[in-house]
């Protein structure tokens, strides 16, 4: 699933692909914002992204879909 994180006063957004589902990510985001902690997410390659909750502008969760392979998926 693709996750986009907008940072306050920054023009670029952080984009990462995660193996977690939308409900898990939404729970992590709301916990970080309500607790004033940092948001920690891991992408599919094992890299961690840590964002302080105080600077998060928005979090956009992409649609969860299975990856299609081959020419028959058109």
C-alpha cells in the first residue's frame, strides 16, 4: 500500500510502500498524533521512516490492491 505523508511548511511529501494494511497505519498515525510522539513506519524494503507527530500535515493512504503480473492483467 502506498502511503504519502505531508510535512508542514515543506513542499515535498514522503512517499513509501508498506506491507501493512490501512487500518494498522491509521492506528499508528492516530496514536502518534494523540500522544505527541513520532510516527514510525517501515517500508517493504525494511527501511524505517520516523516523522515527529508535531510536523505532520496529512497522511494519505493509497488503495490496497494486489499487484498484477503479466499481459493478461490489462
